[in-house]
């Protein structure tokens, strides 16, 4: 690692992803990836011949997890915040994955640009969850941009996925259960048919706080509701399912 520290700045840290020796550069103080990224990368169905695009990629955690787990032909990440993309690109060099994982600094609402890109077998996205109607928010706040629909909303994300996906390509999204009706309505508006849903509960007896959704571009109407996943057991420890997703068992 010592010879690779040239890619890391003083206000940054290198986090070991515990997957194929991969590491990720993140800010010491700032937005960091959590369980959502791990759950989404596990939920996505990806083959090694696939081309994958991750929207709202941030510092690139999902593309690195996807590459480590599935070794697809290539993984792209698209992110509007320039400093995030800079970190992601340095993580590519840190992991020596040039040509395998690539990042683009662009606005997913730039439809003309999206149309210039290749089509993808899979699009993944962990979008901002919160509606941008909860008081005054600093539009330059990096944490706020990651969490609130400031620079893009749910419709922008699904519209972009429609453009980027190949015929019958798959969209994998993680969001909040209270937005599920919006997700279904917008997917059908853009002819991405909901195919699979999985609810994530903090523990047994608690309402779900995360939902995973798979949609298919121009797919037929058939929805599969998967068994729920529980994060913690009665003792407050990660369940066996979560340990497996985190490659600990």
C-alpha cells in the first residue's frame, strides 16, 4: 500500500472493502458508504459479460463492490459532484483497475449526453431518498446532496435508466419503503416493469426501512415478492444472512 499512498490526500482515508483486496478512498469527515451499497450489490444479478452503469455513484462504492463480486466486462459510475468523481478515479488507480472500472462526472439529467453512451445490461442506483421539501437545505452541502432530492429526483433517475438500458436490461434500485408506490408508478411510466421486490427489516417485529427493487426494460407484467431480510437478530448481532452478504461466512 505504501507506494499507493500518492493517491490519498491528508483529509482522506482508505477503507478496506474486505473483498478481493479492494480499497476505497473516502473523506475522513463526510459522507461514507453504509449497508445500502452492500445490500444493493448483493441484490443485483450480474454476469461477467455484462456492462454495468451505476447512477448517483458518489465515491464509487457500488462499482467496486460489483466488480469484486461479479467481474463484469466493465462497470461505470456516473456522478454530478466533481470531488466525488476525483476520489473515485483515484480509487481506480489505487486498485489498479484502469479499463475495468470507470467514472464519469456528469449530470444524469443531461439527456443528450446519456444518449451518446453505450447501452448497458444493468443499471444500479442508490439515489437520494428524501424529498426536497423538508425545510432549508444548503445546496452545496455534500451530505444533503447525497440524502435529499436536490440535484435529481426519483423520476430523473428512472428516466435516465430507461435511456441507458438495453432492451430487456435490468434496473436494480435501493430506496425507502414509503416511496414504493412512486417507484412502481414511475417505472411503468418509463416502461421499466417491476419484477422483484425485497424488504429489509432492522430486526424481527420491526417495520422495513429499506426496499430493494428490480425492474426490466420493456418486461412483461409479473412481480415476485421475495422473503424479507433481517439485519439484526434478537441479541443485536448481524444475522447469518447479513454476515453472508458481508462475506463473513
